[in-house]
């Protein structure tokens, strides 16, 4: 039997050791890496496109919101009531929630002590009411059983409350006293002569509204911005029955009666050193010189001595420079106006 010690058997060649197989694997790896790089580049490009599109969408959303606001304001200007153009009326029922309650102390919270006079910090806590307001005392007294055996009693002011007395409507009856005198005429016949007391003067004779009611209507409309139809509803709640037509006609008639006072206020404005004026666009339906949709203007002026300023309103359908020249003729101080045509 032959010995197998020195026998050599040939080993099969591995696929990895083949030069042809290594070249193929290298090409496959390069192709795979190139494909991965291409996909990464495509993903990065898509991310860049998505980001740019997102920015465009956000800008378009902002522009749409701005255009919607412009459209709302334009509709309010064209079709809204001129006496109710207020941006805060929509929040009329949310007024209490809109106020920063954290600044005000709670009703049951004691008032903070007043800081030192040298301190520059503002005083915190509830501010006292004006001393010019009338005071009405409401006393909480002990019963006779609770005061039994006490040697003395006294009252301590616990707090102050602002109390508003609701408006009250009443009918004022104007009575005129008349006296009858017997007289004898030149023919010796006896006749009677009636003498009547002098009636108090009224700016609008035969008007159904008193002077105080007219003042209330003027202040409510031009100071508190209450339209006449709301005043009409308020008077109905109080028991009065005055239509807005009656109030409007009374205001028109009063404008003629109060013209001398307006002239004095205009002269008072010219006594100051500076007059500020501006024109505000308003819509007037019945204006013979212009169409309904055209702009008309309310000229507002503020002037006079600093301690007694005067504010006047003057309507004119024009915005030309002749208007301030007419209103402030003879004024020699400083005038501030917008740029006029």
C-alpha cells in the first residue's frame, strides 16, 4: 500500500480570488454608490423644493389674510353705518374679559399701603374716588340687644363704593299763571284784562323736549357716540316716547340757534398759539353738488389757550385749501394741516 504522506491534492480556486470576479464586484459597488448618491441628491432637491413651496404657501396665506382685512374694511366703509364705524363693537360682550384683571386687585383684597413720598414707583391698589363727588352715608347699626351694656358706640368707614343713580324720565308740565283785572274803557263800559306771567325762555319754542333733554341728546350723540335710534330705544325703556325724527329735527334747529356760540368758540380758538386741524371722510346721502359715493369731509380743529382748548367740527363737501383759509382767517399763530390739494 502506498503512503499518502507526501501526496499533494490541488485546491479549487475561490471566486473571490478570480481577477474577473473582483472587477465585476468593484463595478457593482461603484454603481451602487452612484445610485445611492443620485437618490440622496434627488431627496435633497425634493426637500429644497418642498421648503420653497412651503414658504410660498405661507406668504400666500399672509397675503390672503391681508386682502381679506382690506375687503372687510372696504365693505364697512361702503355699506356700514357711518355712526357705528368702531372696531371694538364686536367685543362689546367681551369687555370684562379683555381688561387685564391681574393689574386690578380683587374686591376683597385689602388696599396696599401708600409708598414713601420719595419713591418713584406708582401707587398700587385701588385708587380713591374724586373728593368732588357727593358722599351719601349708609350705616350698619347694632341692634339694641347687641348694644346692651356698651359704654360707647361709634362708626368706622369700611370702604367706599361708586353708586350710579339710573336716569329718570318725567313729564314737565309748564303752567302759566294768569290774572284777571277789571277795567273801564273810554266809553265807560267795564271789561276784563288778562295778564300772564312770563314763561321761561326755550331755545326751540313749542318743542316737546326740555332744555335738559336736548343737552342729553347732544352729549349722548356727539360725546358718547350713541346714534339717535339707540337713544330712542333707551328713552322707551325709561318710559318716554320720542322718535329719532323728532330728535334729528331738534338738532338741526339747534344748529341755527347755537351758531353765535360756535362763532365765539371759533374766535376763542384763534386766541391760542397753535391750531391743529384735519379732515375726515364721511358719507353724505343728500348732497346736491356731489354723488352719493363721492367723498365729503368733516373738518375738525383743536386750538385755543392750553388751559381752555376748543374743539369744533365743520362740514364741507370740498377738501380744497380754501376751506382752512376761510375757517382760520385772521389767525396769526402756527397751523398744522395735512398736505392739501
